[in-house]
């Protein structure tokens, strides 16, 4: 088994369950490839581990096919001859007969696939949990899957499982230092710039990071994964939307396409998509948020600190953004393998794209920014990308990342990713932004520059920025608050 990286808080929460002296029901959800089953496997180390995975819901797979797959895995675990279960109650009861007093983790992986074809699956699972598994205080039952909306609707919010779930974990990307440690364990030892080039595409998704071959250059890896007609990340986009959203995938694709161009509020999304006025668009956005691909940023009043009625939606998944901006538009050429001899730096807008990708990466790692600024989360009123709309009374203004503290300080964070040193132009740019920014009386403004590639001595000598932070430092392991 490969070395396990990260998830310390999640593992601690799981291990703490062992002190309860009762059976525990755990739900783990998160985007495809994020490492849900791998976390369960790590938790089960030095315990009896019984793992069962549902069949992908392709055409003609029915409820009996799912039970047959369960039976095959069951027989394999206990070295039994082939079995057949005619219903899930029999399957669960047979599993109970083979449990021992030893600490045991039972994993039902891709549970939505296991149960979506049989409406009695979840009721029978509940009965099994209530009447049989409760007799085994040494057992932890883990339910996980990539279809987070199904888990949310059928388990988390279900009255049938109310009060029964001991722990619910939603896995996000690995942090920057964890992702860096992951690559180093795989033998990756290339430049800091190339490291960020990898992360700009993969984010902190473990399975994507596993695909990086340390014996190839970063450009060779990217070409193999993203610009080869058989590349894994060329096909991944369609697999995501087929597995998660099935026949409704078209509307979700339209939404992420729109958000790849920038943040939008609900009205802007509805107008751009010419979507009828109903609640279903909000439901679609909620599904993308639960699935880990979109983030909802609430607006807020700087004067009062109260949340506003409107919120902005942002495509927060690095891979999806890269696919939509660079892979999909070039699919005709990719299918002809036209990019094999092309330098990635020669692609139109490559440097600008890298800047946007790294901005997404930094927003997913804002705890590192707060640590660098010595701001404790409890001291924060609100922190998010900030959009000030143009009105008759104020000019329009967009801030990469704004932090407001309870002591009426505003930290205006500017992100710059460049291979070259940043010069004095950046000060003028931030000053112009602050001039347009409407700030209530009595508030302090502290501009912060987060950069890659260095800054000139002249910028340091100006002493304009409250902090100048080299994001390369974020790759090293840091203690969280």
C-alpha cells in the first residue's frame, strides 16, 4: 500500500469513534477521485476490513447484478464458494454471521450504485443497522460514494437515518503542502514553477496527482494526460458528468461552461442560459456545490458585516476549469495528436490561464494565507473574492480575495503568478483598485501581495504592501491554527 498523505483531522475523528464502545455509522462523500475509499482503507489499517463496491450504473445493470457483485466480493473476503442473494436482507444477514469480536470496518463504496436500482435497499440497510449491527460495538460501517447529491438526499437528510450517523465527512482537495508531499513521495523533484504547473491542472485531487510520472518532464506529463487523444484527463470530464448526473448532465455542463468564464450570480446564470424562472436552477447549482465543483460566495455588507441576499457562484475545481479552457476547445486537434511536438508555452494565453488556475488554487488554500498574515479564523467577519457592482454612487471593483476582521481592518489580497519579477506597476494597479473600492469611515486598508516569480527591490523599498508573500513558501509543511 502506498504511503498515505494528509487527512489527519479526518483520521483523528474516525479513530475517536473507537472510544465510543458502540457500533458507528460513518458517511464519507466528495468529488470523484478525491480519495474517499482510500481514507476508509487507511482507517481500517490493523483492523478487519470488508470492502464492497457497487457496479457502475451502465445500461442493463439491474438490482440483481448489484447483489451478484456483492455476493462475489462477499465470497472472496471469506473464501467461500459462489453465492447468490435474492434480496438485500439476505445479503446483509449473511454478512452479520461472519463478523467477529475483532475491530472491523465495513465499507460500502459507491453506495448510490449499489442501491439506486432497488427502492428497498435503503430501508433494508436501516433495518440491518438497527437490529443486527448494533450488537457489534467493534464495527464501523462506512458509506461513501461520488454521487454526493444522492447521499445527501437519501442518507444525510433522510429521516430514516436521522440520529444514526456518528460522523459525516466531506473530503476536499489536499492542501498545497500535502499535495507537494504527495508528489515528493512519488519521486517528483522538479522546479517550483513546474510544481505549480501540475497543481494548476490537478488541484489537490490525489488520483490526478498519482498520474504524474516522475521520470517525465512536467510538459511531457501534461501532454500525455491532457493533449493525447487517449489521455486520462481528456476522457475524465465526460466520465464525471455521466457518473454523477447521468441524463441530466447537459444542464450541468452548461453551468460549468458559463462559470469557467468568471463568477456569476443566480440571475446572471439564469439569463445567460435562458433558463425558465423556477427553483430547479438553484437545485442544479446546489448539486454542483455538494459534488465539490462549484463554490458559493455570499456577498456581505462591509459596514455591518451582515451577509447580503445575493451570492456569487465560482467554478472552484482546477481540473474542470482547465478542461473547459484548454482541452475541450482543442479536442479536434487532440484527436489527431497534433500537440505531440508543440511547446505548451506556445499555446495562446498559456501564462494568463496559469494565473487564473493558481488563483483558484490559492482560494482553496486560504487557510495558508491567513496563517501567513497571522489572522485567526475567529477574528474574521467575512473573507471571499469580492465584487463591488457599479452603481450611480460607486464604481465597479473586483478584489481577488478580501478579508474583513472584527477590528475593522480590510486586507486586500492581490494574486500575481509570473515567471518574471513583478515591477512597480503592481502598486499603481492596486492603488487604482482601492480608489474604486467604497470603504466606510473608520476602516483600515492593508494591501497584500501574493506572488510567484519574485518582486523587484523597488517594490520592497516602497513599503506599500502590508505583506509580500511568496506562494512558493506554501509548499512547505505548515501547522494550521
